[in-house]
DNA sequence: GTACAGGCAGTAT
DNA sequence: ATACTGCCTGTA
């Protein structure tokens, strides 16, 4: 009986190729991943996640130990094949699914995701990593895992009780005010991310937009990368470039690199309508491609 | 020195 | 509604 159950569990355990996992964590959705020795380690909320390799296959472990975290984190239940075929009416996206096979959206810790993208405003990826790493070092909990030292991502309450100058010392710059505002809302309970996970895209977005420092783009990133809103279609400068390059005929208005809030609404709605319920996957593939095209590393 | 990087809020038309 | 501006910080 038990053996049969174990066999079944083994059979159902999703196999993830090493390449797919590494591509996904390095596709600009998450920032606190690093390679140490032969393995990759990432901070996701209070968990340290580890990806190691056996042959071409990824092996997953974590501290604290959490069975099969990869199922949630890599969204293995999404059914990538069906999503691919659903989006393949668009020939470009169809080709990108072939070109970047295995690239997945992540389901990140919502708090960390929110703070990450608030930090992302008007800066570059190395700086985002530095800000988040500084915050973890200062306000997270120190853990030992595999003989290495790690810091969890700070709880909102810890950020909320930090002083502005302490936060500023994390090189947050003018984002300090927004980080504090978000931490305050989460700590007080007036922003409940778990609740937003259950709400509709529109409801959840409206709530996020109430937070000082969160606009259209940042809200859509949080919705897509942590709150299960796969129909979200964030538009940053890179996606704007991709849209101008490949989808200008779909959008009446001319797409420049900077979109006014009204233009953002218009273009984002247009793309969401065009791609449908998995528009976020299309966005991620387009984003990855235009960055590759520009020869950017991560 | 200056421009620029995965936006946003504030203010003035 | 839309346009324009300043903003922390670090790198090229």
C-alpha cells in the first residue's frame, strides 16, 4: 500500500531540466539568486531554496525543508504545453516558446515580490539586487544552510519598524518612502496580499495602486509574479520596445519608450485582450527575447 | 563632468 | 487628460 503510494508519488514527481530552472530564475523576475559552487541558491521570503544538478535534471531542496517547493515556485501545474498552444495563434510568441523552451513564470513570495519591484523603479538590475540584499542583511534572519550563511527576506513588520535612515542606508534612495509606505500598509493589515491572491485582476490591481510608490507597471509585475494573475501584462521600457517592434499595428497609438498612464491602460488592455488568460506568459517570452536581443546579461 | 538605468508622484498647462 | 520635472545611487 505504502509502496504503491510511493511509486505513484515518484511517477508524478515532475521532472525539471536544469536548464529550464536556471533560465527561469535568471529571467529577470526574481533577484536574490546566486550560484555558489555547483548549485544555485535563492531567497524566497523566509525560505532558502536550492537547485542542484544530477545529469541534466534539477534537484530541489530548501531550508527550512519544504517538500516539492518547485511545484509551486516554478508553477509546474500550469501545463506549459497547453499554454503554449493557446498562445501559438501568435506566430512570434509561438516561435519564442520554441526558442526559449522551458522558460517559466515563477510564483514568488508576494511580500518579497512587492518590495522587489518597488525597488525596481528607475534603476537597473545590479542595483535592485544590491538594495534587496542590503535589506535582507540588515532586517532579515540569518540562517546557516550547507555551511553557508544566508539571510531571509525581511518581514514587512521588520521593515516597518526600521527608521528611514536605516532603510536609506540600504541604498534605496528616494524609494525609501515607498518601501516604508508599503511596509506600513501590510503590517497594519490594510493591504492583505493573501486576499489579493484570491481576488480578480481588477480588484487586486486597484488595491495595489492605492499604495504610494506602486503604479501600473509595478502593480502588474506583483500580480503576475506572485499573485497568480497570469493575465497581467506588465509594460516596462523593454516590453514597450518589443511592442513597438512587433505589435505596432495592433495598437493604434504610437508606442514610445515612455507610456503615459492612459496609454499604459490602453496598450496593456489591448495586449491582454489579444493574448487572453495567459497573456503574462506571452509577456515573459517577449521580455526575455528583447533583452537577449539587446545582449543584456542578468 | 554628464548621461542613463526594468517608474513614480507632484505640479503646471 | 496630457506634458514636464525631479528623484537616490552607481556605472560607463
